[in-house]
C-alpha cells in the first residue's frame, strides 16, 4: 500500500504511458492479494477457535 502514491503520481506525470500504468496495475494487484491473504488468515483463525 505504501507504493500506491508513488505509482499513481508516476502514472499521472507520464500521461498514462505503458510502463507506469503497468506498475500501477501490479501495485493494485499486490494490494488485492495482500487483502485476500489477510481475510483468509483471519477466517482460518476464527474457524480454529471454534
């Protein structure tokens, strides 16, 4: 998440060129994977406590 402002600014400064836009997309995908892992680990921990 900490790289989101960098990739957003870089993409905006370069008028949506291919590389900055791809980095932005990879950054968003990494955020989505991290969130999925967090939800998955919380769900597994809650099921283990039953």
